[in-house]
C-alpha cells in the first residue's frame, strides 16, 4: 500500500515521539529509583543517629546498673501511621543482646563485630528489608525499611509522569496533524493548480511563495512546461510552414496535371509532365527540409563521436560534384590542417555542411568557383571555410538569411529557403557560430565555422 507523504510523516513523527517518550520514561524510572534509594538510605542513616541520640542516656544507665536485662520494646498499639509497620529499628550491644526494638521489627541477623557502617538487604517474613547498621562505641544500631515504601513511591512518580505524557499525546498528535497539514498546504495548492490547467496552459508556476523543499520540484515542472511549450510551438510552426509552403507547389502540380490532361499535342503533354516531375522533386525537397528542421527543433542534445572532418568534407564534395558540374562550377577542397578530428554528431554535421555547400553552388553563377578549406589556428582549433564568387550578401541582410523561408533578392533561385535555418540550428546544438564575411579578393561570400579539435 502506498502511503501519502502526509500520513507517512505523521506516522514517523508519532513513532519517534513515542519512542523518545519510552526512552525518557525508562530514564526517569532509573533516575527516580536511584534518587529514591539515596534519599531513603540517607533517611535510615539519619534515623539511626537520631534514635541513638534519644536513647543513649537511658541505655547507658541501664547498662551501668547491670540490674535490668529487660528489652525496651515499643508496643504495636502505639503505632500512629500505617507506614510505621514497614519501618523498624534495633539497638544491640556488642555481644548481640537486643536492648531496644520496635514493635514490628523482625530479628535481623547479628552483624559482625568489625562492622562500622553497612547497608544490607534481607528477606524476612516474606518481605524485603533495607537495613542500615552502624556501630556507636559498644552499641550497634540497626534501622530498617521495607522495600514496599520505595517501590510505591517510584510507582507513584512513574505513574504520574506517564499519566501526564499519555494525556498530552492526543493533544500533541492533533497539533502535529494540524501543523503537518498546514505545512503541506502549498504542495496541495500546486497540485490543485496543475490539475485545473488545460493542455494549452503551460505558463510557469509562481515560485515566490513556494517552500524551499519543493522549489526544486516546481522549477523542474516549470522547465518541463517551457520544453512542452517549445515542442508545441515547433509543431504549430511546422504545420503553418508546411501549409504555407506546400500550397504553391501543389497548386502548380495541379495546374500542370490539368494542362497535361487537356493537351492534344504530345510535345505539350510531355512538357507538362516534365514540369510535374520537377514540381514533385521540389515538393519532396521542401518536405524533407521541413521534417529535418522539425527534428532539429525537437532536439536539445545529440550523441557525439570523434569525426575526421577531412573525410566528412571530402564525402560532401563527392556527393555534390554532379550538381556543381551541371553549372560548370569548380568545386574543390583545400586542406592545410594537421588536426582534423573533432567531437560532434556526424549526421547533423554532414547535413549542415552539405546545406552550406549546396547553398553556395545554387547561388554561384555558372562557371564559377566554390572552395571548401580546412586550416588550423591557435594550435587546437579547426576552421572550415566555404568560399564562392557569387553575388554575396550585403551586411545588412546577413542576419535575416538564417530565418525560415527567407531567400533574399534572388527569388528565381530554386530552393526551399530552409537550408541556412537548418545549418544554424545544427551549429547552435554544437555551440558553433556561423560567421559570414566578404571574400578577400573579388566578389562572393565566405562562410566560416571554428571547431575545437580533440
């Protein structure tokens, strides 16, 4: 069974309090017993001294006269309190002869002659007695007390203490229940607030009035709400982008299909079908880019591995050589770097560099030149540059080109307008900045990225 934190805390608090009370009660019992023993032992010693002081003169006179060997014994009917039956005393001479005896005193064993002061325990007449023995010259005084008195006093003290504790327990339990419930009120308020929300309400919870113990939990929830809001926003953006961008190519496909359907001339029909194929390729490319960008938006971290950038860039150039040859573009690689190993996600990095090189090929005029270069700087840094001799980008527009579907002034260039957005997203995931500069000699654009080598 799963207990709530509220009940569990109440159970633990009450268990701890009861345990502590048990320990305290036992300690009280031990201390009380010790103090009562000392108190009554001292009382026996004091009684012996007082008793001998009161009877000393009479005992000495009788002993000097040597005429009376009669025992002085108090009568039982003279007892004034019921506890007196549990008290006793004896006075002996050194020969063991009893000189004075209380009415209820049993015959305690005769002490040794060498005894000066001694406490002893005896069982006589089915009762336990505590006996104090002290020698005064040629007389021995014994005062005694039944253990009933001590045990009764200890029981009364423990009983009174337990009664107070037991009477306080329900009140304490009620106060703990109220206090714990009040302490958990902010947590219940947070739970109520979250339960009352709709899926669209993802605003952060207020942490100003939240206790420190659950602030970490609330902050984690707020971070989750932020990530969910970003995920929903990416989904809404993807839906809106897809609906906006696919409307035109789909409309074009429909128009070309209608042209092909109505065309009588075979050449005209062939041309319309060719346009349909081109439109399908464009729509496919657009959907692929949209899906890629959506996956990038949903990604917060990526698995990484060691990558040889020289091999990766070489593969990208091989993959895009055919596209470059169709425009007569000289696509080349210049590598002066000796350190080319970095820690990154290979698929994402391939996608970023391919989009950047593809973008350079698209915007470079026919018979132009696109060069990818690798070089080291600051001993452990790898710089990858992609240079072309195309029209370039004015400095005032270089921030805008990373926006989705922004294509600048060259609207006649085929493309989705998402390549640079994808590249920027990959760069951010790798903590890399894409820098745009003019080509040093001549026209064109230089895209540069710096990576740390391993």
